[in-house]
């Protein structure tokens, strides 16, 4: 009986695909062999194989520490663990230029299929079939290993929703709903396909430059080993390791909406590459995220755009017949919904829905949907922070969990496969990468190319352009 899970794969998939709020699954992975994947175990399995680490300063700046502002080294996990423990042996290794007290290190976004390509049997240690996705294993997952302070700048993922398993240590997640996008000042510089970054450094926001951030609603949760976090589509997130060593595994789940998202990403890539490539190279703006390796040509970008548009239209056509078959059922559902609405208007709205609407700002429809989700000890809802602990104050301090921590147990993103490893840097780090004094563009009064791009490729603008392109193609 101890292997019985609180939800069946079918129930879990229904929750993952329908829930539009972040939530934490508990007691779903107790039998997964991947729970033994702590850093020491992985070091033994990799047996001296080097992986790339991103290094950033621990100092708190007003500017996000984007990947273009970091240094990179290639090292073994054994060397990383020695550096984390400040052992004398690390004084001559790849981390020798980086004092542990001043820097954090992050082996982030490592494709398990690539780093364990010679050990494919290990893929089966990860069993996303328990979440309703049969056949999905470590082969479709990525690995994240970091030291305390290692973080991912605030961003949203253009494709899919995200399932994150915490294996070792704890990570604190700051999540913001899609509706808060304008408060987070989206930017595509540095450019990375499928990642829309925020200009705001969430734990230390510059409210003079970004005053609207105070209106953002933070959902904060500390993820502990054995728990799985659901990050719904287009939810912003800033993630930070809060224990000496952390290990996480995640998998992005494809959604039907990804077809349109790929059209939008193709438009964005075409515009960003065209405009930034025309800029004077001597400006020294590291606009391309290291994960992108190189800017693609205009011809290639147009080919990608045409393929994305064709795939999206084919998907829409395929769904037309399905919609026609379900039209009668939909009419019946609308009739029932109309009756429920009339009841609410007559004062029959359930008290639980009124509480959710009043306390947390959910719409009545959202509140009704949440009533059907089986929240409880096995599925923890990540709620908005109370108003008395504002998002700014709470993020800058040591936030309390929004739910009681459970007993601590065992210690392929959809980017069209363009991610590759970049070469490691030496100890000489360009000033623009590790400058902690602030944004080098902050003193400029004239509008820059990046200012133009922030407006031109704003997600709302790109969404409109994508719809116009799809309409033009149909005609």
C-alpha cells in the first residue's frame, strides 16, 4: 500500500492541463529512483565528466544578473562539490578564480539525454507517466545543480507548462500571473528563443525605474525535496537556491497553444536578429543569450516563420472537425453555465466562491474551477501573498512559506532544440558582465536600439502581428 499515490495518472494529468494557478504535488514520487540523484550520486555516475557552470556574484544589484553578465567554467561535479565545501583542492581547479563567499555556481538547463547519452538506462529513473504522460522520462527532462544563491532571472516561458521535481536542497520560487506582465517590464534583450525576461531584479527591485512592479502579485513557495511544482503556462518566475547544494529535474509539457506561440517566437527572432545585426558591432552590447550561440540569418528566420505558420494553420484545421462534433455538447454546457450565472445573479453564489473571489482576487469563474480541484495535503495551492506582506517587502526579506512545509524526504524545454553549450571563459571577465554598479545604459538619455525593440517586440504587439499574419495566410 505504500506505493499507492494520492492521484491516478489520469487525475494528475487533468489537474496539470486544466489548473491555471501554481500548485505543489506531494507524495507522488516517493518510489522514483531519481530521488537518489543528489550531487554526490550524480558525481559518481558522471565519473569525471565535465559540465558547464554559470557563475554570478552574490552581491545584490538593482539590475538582474542575466546570463550575459555571468562567467562560465567547465568542471566536474567533484570539483564543484570541493569548491562548495571550500576545500583546499579547489584553489588550483577551474573555480580557483572565484571565491565561494563572493560567487554562486549553477549547472543549469542540462539536457539529461545529452549528459547521460552513454547511460540511457538512467532515463527510467524519472517517471512522468505517474503524472499522466506515458513514455516521458529523463530523456525529455533537464537537470539543474546549483550552490546557495544560484538563481534564474525572472522570466516566462513561451511554450508549455512546467513540472519541477526538487531532489536535493530547497529552492524558493517567486511566481507572477500572466496578467501581471506589464508590471514586470518584459524585454527580449538578452534574446533567447522562448524566454521573455523581466527588466526587474525581483529580490531587489528598482522602483524608481520600474514603479509599476509594486502592483505585481507575488506567489512565493519554497520547494522541498520530493515535491513537484506545477508552473502553468506563461507564469513569470524568479528562482533561487536557498540551501548549500540544490538539485532539480524538470520537464516542459507541450500544449496546443504552443503552435501559435511558435509563430510569435519566429516573428520575434526575425525582428530581433535583423535589427541587432544591423547595429554597430563596436557597441559591445551582448544582446544574444549564451544559450543561443549565434544569430541566424534573415533567410533562415523567414523559413522558420513560414514553417511555424503552416504548422499552426494545419493544427487549426484539424481541430475544426473536432469542434463541430462537440458543438452540441458545448451548447448544452453553455445552457448549464447560463443557469448557474442566473443563480449567482439571484444571490445563490456559493460562499466558498465568494471567499475566493473576495480574498484572492479570482474571478467568479476561476473560483468555481478552483472548487473542483482536489486541493489538500497532497496538492498544495500556491496562493498570492497577503496584502500586509507586500510583494516588494516580502521578496526582499526571508519570505515565509505560504503553506506548511511537509516533512523533508529524500534528499526538453520546447525551444526547437537550438540550445547548445557555449565555450568556457577564462578568469578575465568583461566589465559589462560582472559590473555591479548598475545598468550601463541607465545614464543614456537618447533612445537606444533596445528601447525600440522593447516596444516593437513587446508580447502584446507580437501577438497582434501573429494574428494578422495568420489571417493573411488564410486569405
